[in-house]
């Protein structure tokens, strides 16, 4: 009986050693993308990776609360907190998937919202122009967030240093990514979900 237990122990130990030595060195898909960020990922890989990155970071980004009540006034009208805007945009930029043009476009949207809030104050409801997720660009964001694993690249056209990637979440919901190559790296300039 002791011999059987001893042999079983050795067998299990050997299996565990093989498993650990084989699996420990294998990076996960996320790590693989992280490790390859500095190399030249294809436009389709960049687009897909950014979509997954954003969905996985969305709840943290949503907590930044860019639109704040102006407690200095009696009305508590909304105002844009540009410190938070810069922090938010910096987090997006740190993803490593987007260009300066992408960040500038988002910043301009917040500047425009600030101007609108100064002209037409609001103190409740969604901010005009931000009735939707600023990255996903649609009100029906759950159609993307809950179905992101269904995303498939349908076409990937490259001409010189510009690329357009078309992908779909479903037969009716598509996403277009416009990219350009900067310093030998593809970066997203724009992302446009649309319904077909």
C-alpha cells in the first residue's frame, strides 16, 4: 500500500512539474498584445485590441466624472472639469492604440461641450452632445460591451500609411476604424460604430 501511495505521489508530482514548466512561460492573449505593442501590429490587430482594451477599462474610465456640478454657483449647473478631461485622455492615450489626432478630436468634443454649457447651462440629464459613450459613439453601448466577443474584422484595406478596418459585432452593428502609420506603428485616428 505504501508503494502505491509513493508511486502515486511521484506521478502527481511529475505531472505538476510538467504542467508548471510548460504553462508558466506561456503569456496570455492580453500579455501577448501587451508585449507586442511596441512592434508593428497590423491595423486589424490594433483595432481589435483597442476595442477589447476599452471595454475592459470602461468602468474605470466612466468613474472619472468629467462633468461636475458647479458648486460655486447657486444653480449647480454642469461644467467641464478639464483636469479630469486631461486625466481621462491620458488614460486613453496610454492604451498605446490611438493617435494624437484621436486624442485631439476627443478634446475638441469636451471643449465644444464646455462652450455649449456656458451658452446653455444644464443641471440635469445627459450633457448635450454626450448622450452616448464618447468612445463607442452610440447610445446602445451595451450592444457592443455585451457582445464584444462577437467582433469580427470583415475587411482591412491599407493604402500607403493609411488603413481602414471594418468589423462587425452583429449583422446590424458595424465599426469602422481609420488608422495611420506613425513612426512605423499603426494608430487609430477615429472609430465610428454604425448600424446597417
